[in-house]
C-alpha cells in the first residue's frame, strides 16, 4: 500500500519579527500545544494559541515543518481578535506560503472592514481575502476576492485553506463549510517549502488549529486494469446486486475538517472479501490527475450483513483508513462514513 503522510495540527516552530532574533517556540498536535517556549508575542491558552503583533511591521510565524511535495493542503482555523464592529478595517491575519527567505514569500490574508462606516444606510460588513507576493521586499497583489456570506465577519472563527497543486493554488474560506474563492497560478520557481502564520501591525489572531496534509503518491500505482468497456462487459453478466455503477447522492460534512473532492461516479467490483471501488468520473479537486479506472477505495466484509470496513483515497490521493465504514441501505444506497472527520458521503445505485 502507498505510504501517505498526514500532519494534523502541525506547527509552527519559529517566529520572525522585524528587528528581533528568531524565536523557536512551539510544536503542536491535535488541538493542543507541546514544547512551548513562552515569548512576549505568543501565549498559550484554553482556546488555543494567541499571536499578537504590537510592532509596526508585519509579523511572520513560520513552521519548522516543510511541505516539500508538489501537492498538499494547508489550513488554518483562527479568529481575528480585533475584527470587531468599530467602523474601521481590522488588522489583517492569515498565513504565509512558499517562504524562501525574509525577502521572498507569499501571504494569504483576511481583512474585515465596513464598506461605508459613516453611512448606516449603505454600510455593509465584508471580508477581503487577498493573496500577495513578496519579492525582494516589494509587495504585489496576485488575486483578491470579497466575501460577505458563509463567514464570520467579526471576531468569530473561520478556516482559511489552500490546496497546492502542481500548477495552481486553490483558495477556500468559511466558518463551518469551506467555500472555494479563486485559483491562482504560482510558478514553481517562486515556491519555497515553508509555511506559517502572518499578523499585520497591531493585529492579533487566536489559532484554534492548523492542518498540513500531503502525500507522496505515484498515481500510476493505483491505476487498475478496469476500463469502461471491461466494466460494462463484467456488469452485464454479474449476478451480484451490489456490483455496478454508483453516483453521488448527498453528503453530511464538516468542511472545516474535510471537504468534498467531487460528485463522484464510481463502480463497485466484487472481490473475494468485499468490493473494489473504481473511479469513473466527477472529480473536481485534482480533476486533471484522476483518470477512469483508478482505485478510489475498497470495502472489506465484516460479520454484519451489508456492513463493511473501508478505506478511501481522497481527492489528493491520500489514503484514509482510520475508522472508515461502508454500509448498504436497501441495496440501492451506499453510505460511506468517516467519523474521524465528522463526515458522511452517500451514493445511489445506477439502475
């Protein structure tokens, strides 16, 4: 089986402050922080990690971990402590991407503001999500989008997420469910392998968690011998009621933890102890990487009728096999459950 690396709640081990020496300060695991070295700008509390910037320059908090693969996801779930309704823009908070050195990196930041702070009739609260490139200390806007729904506009918690692909970066944001905002092309030569947090002058962010996940996977290793013609010929003579095509029906997911990679159409092919799940179509994340006939997962029989242990290969080719279950409802609905990720996806049989 391919080996995949998942770094949950990774973090952040060095702080760079303009005019100050580097401070190595903490390591993190799921919703808790370990090996923390106190620093004036960083405080550990019951709600997570508080990072404040009293200086007049942007503060970068960098991870000791590096993302050396071409494809990975980096998610930060945090609140902007100063994003209160005060009629003025709140100091930006967000993440650092592709850090090479203090003069060359990218930032992805969220800024809350009022459109017309002195006109109550026209005033509207919005959040601006901006991707910047810093090159030789020159700051250049790459892409930007305004958000006013499905997001906490004041000092509530939001998730800011980037999916790094070989040729592009997909940016998503949301309070409870991630919403795709935009895609930006970033040349490979611009990409450093360090990420982290950023806080604008006079800003403060309360970090609930960060997630770095990536895989080292050769997609050819999950390519099966099944083609459309072979599948249809096999299903034409099959007497197994579960074999055949299945298509996406619905989902119940916490998009702050996991997100839907596509409205998949899959095929189930019986094996000696269950079923292989074969990808047919429907990928949205990593669409160019997924090909018909790839293995999407596997169902393995249990002692209970219509209940299966399972593993699933997600949109980034990461294998998920921790407490994954498959269940057939009335022979026409396949329920794939991922309790660790508080998520469920259902497929319906194509009759």
